[in-house]
């Protein structure tokens, strides 16, 4: 079962998008002007960031991660959507950087299905002008992790939780589709 610490780590991670001429970062609970400009440049309104590395937060070898990453890249390329490399970096270096992909215009539901195929805990997603949101592949388990840490003053969780309230009266809406069971 996911832990509150793992949830907090996801919230604190710096998700860097690597473009040919520059890079920028996306953070859960925050908007990103560079990402909005990129979306506008290709006529897209939504985005997802996904990795295939270290399934279920179990560290794999570099070669195993490379194989997973290549399989994910091929699957995302088949969607015909704009695709950019990413690197997710832990701010305290407690987890190795993970390579992934930013895909523009891919529906969130499709990305969640793909993430489940690669045994990933979460994706980062959003729409133009809106804060980035973590979306979990097994929401009920993550909801429990959030509740276990509810007494914490962790600023990363508080930021994501406060952002989630913008569109909902349910503070736990940081966890997507709470009432919908998911298969893992």
C-alpha cells in the first residue's frame, strides 16, 4: 500500500520538461506559463506527464528502466500526439531521477490506462491555465495514504490539497475518481 511519505515525495518532485532549446519545470499544485505557451503553440488544451521507470516504486536496473521507457515511448508515439522528454527529480535526492514523457493533447483517462499497464502509481496532468494535478492509478489506496498523513503540516501536500479544492468541495479530490474502483 502506498505510504504518506511516497505521496509527499510525488508532490515535492520537480518534473522537468526537456525541449531542444530550453527546459522548464512543472510542480504539482502550480501553474506553468512555459507549459501553457507550449500547449498554445500546438493547439492543445491538456497534457499528461508519464514515466514507465521503477514500476510500483521498486527500483529497477538502468537497462530494465531503459526497456520500459522505450516501450512507453513507442506506445505514446502511436497516439500521434506531441511528445517531449522529461526527467523527474527528487529535491532531496532520496530517489533516482526518472525519465519520462510529456504528451500534449492526450486525454487523462488514456494516460491513466497506460500508466496502469506500466504499473505506475501516478501521472501528472492538467489543462491550459490550470495547476498541475497528480492523478493516481489506484485512488482508494492513495486516499488512505493522504488520510494517514492528514495531521501533517507538510507544505507539499497542503499545496496539492488546497489546489484540489478550487474545483471541488471535497479536499480529498487531490485523489482522482475516489468512488470509482480501479484494477491494478
